[in-house]
C-alpha cells in the first residue's frame, strides 16, 4: 500500500499541473467552459495541492 502512495501522488501532481495549463492556455476545448474562475481557484490553492500530492 505504501509503495503506491508516491506514484499516486506524482500522478495527481501531474494532472493538477496539466489542468492548470489547460484552463489558462487557449487549447481546443478549453475555452468552452468558464475556465478563468477554475484557473484562479487552482492557482490560489496550488501550494496546498502540491504539498498534499507530494505527501
């Protein structure tokens, strides 16, 4: 169980960073949703999410 925590945390961290870029950059499909509010929320909580994912 413990050996799965690090890879799971790294996957969550990668998904978080990819989502942050996807909501800010004008990529296909990213402009169909109101992404500014989501991007701001992710940016505001970035250090808490990163710390949680790496623990």
